[in-house]
C-alpha cells in the first residue's frame, strides 16, 4: 500500500495497545529528524492508523499487512501481494 494525497478517511481506530502509536510516532519522529524525505514501511499496518498519522504529517509511507482487507484507510491504494 503506498500513500496517496487523498486522506479523507473516516476515523481509524487503532487495533493495538491504547496510545502505543502516538508514543511510537514521537520516538520515530526523533529518529528521522536528520532525514529530508524518509520513506517509511509499516509492516503489519493493521487498520492503517499509523500510516495515516505519518502521511498526514508529511512522511512518505508504504504499508503492508498479512490481511490487506483489514486496512481501513481506503483512500490509499492497496495492492495484493504477487
């Protein structure tokens, strides 16, 4: 799944430990501060909560999940594995 400029999805509820995505985002942001345009791969994207958060904050994001049909971020193109 590669990010798209359109992000008008309904609210995405994370399916992980409550608050973990927001804590990880702060940590990841501190690691990436020296990169101009990093490409982030979210393996195990779930519903796409972190993908949407990263994309909406200017990051280039690609995501993968064993069950891509679970990804709620429908405005992002989803491709099946080959």
